[in-house]
């Protein structure tokens, strides 16, 4: 049930920051879940969240953590954890969040980051390949967002949801085109706006980040392209790929209490590279 507006037409005061609100950009005491954080962008986000005071960051992933995850765990003992989760299965996502709340007694933020891509000409895609991308990138993001919102409402928590979208949601990636991938990320970015509108009444914020080229195991081929140097010369932006950690500041801001009036937006982080 939606909360009733007061006589001025405003939403109840409960959706506003409380007196004595801490305006520092910090994740102090917060428990954050990041899907697909065993490696790559997700693990980079986890590292920056922990550097900014998060009490614990959970990687929700379908596979067991490998060396990159274990390396950060050694640096942050007791603050980084793994919870098995298949984001394409809504029951699996709900169970993962139940386990987090049971272990930590709270849940403050969800980063719906897990995704996959495949780069090839549109006419070479099979329907099975297209459906696989939509199942993970769109339906998986939906499962994570709705499960998080239900948990926030249950806990009475004004939580934050951040999707990982992509610059391909704005325009094609000339270096590595993928029409289905761009379509999935366009869906995620559009979903951000409507969910933000619907859940604002609960104090739940929904935003997205659109990275450009990021240096991960999935993008190693980009810098090896024979015309990479030429492309960098004419892009006019930062002539390199981003480190995953360079995305983290935006996620930290959107997950933090400083962003209590920031919802329904997308933040492109592309250094111009991959933006056109």
C-alpha cells in the first residue's frame, strides 16, 4: 500500500534524511551484495566499496571464487564473502538475500552487475544465443532488483539498487558490435527509470552505471586490435581502457547515504573511449 501524502501533498517525512544525517560519502556499517563479483568489474566494485567503509560485501555468483577473489579476501579478512546464487533463478536470488540477512542482520545495497556479452555480426546470432543474453542480462537484473526491493521493504530499509548497464545502451560499439547485448543493456537502463519511480515511495533508490571499455578478462582482445592506436588517436579521450576500480566511486556514491535524493539516473563512465 502506498503511503498517504500529507496535507501539503508531500510524501511522508520518513522518506527524507533524518536529523543528524551523516553527509560524508561512506558505506560505513553497510552490507552490500554485488552479483558477479568473483572477478572483473564486480570484484573491482567490491574493492572500492570496502575501501570506503562497507562492513561486508557479498559476491553473489554461480561459480566458486577463484584467485582474484581470494586475493582481495586476504586483504579484507572477514569483510568479503561469497554466496552461491544463480541470478536467472528468482528463488536462488531470494534465498541468497535471506542468507545474507540471517548472517549479518541487515542488507543495505544491491549491485545487479552479473552479465555476459558476445560480439559478432547480428545475422550470425542464433535465437538461442540471443535468449541466453536476455535471460542473464535482463531477467537476471530484474530478479535481483525485485528481490532486493522486497527485502528492503521487509526490513524497513531505504536501500539502494545499482544496475550495471553499458555505453552500448546509448549507441553501438564500433570496436566490438553486438546488437543483442546493446539491446539487453538498453532494457536495463530503461528499467532503472521506472523502478525508481515506483519504489521512491519506500525510500528505495534505483540507478545505473554505464561503463565504456573496461580492462577485464572479457575485453583483452580490444587492445590487441591492429587499429587500436589509430582509434585512440581519433577518439580524443583517455587513450586506454578503464580499470574496474575506476568505476567504483560512482557505485559508492549511489549506494551511500549522501545520494538520498539521487534516483532514476544513469552515470556514463567511459573516458570518451567507447562513447561514440
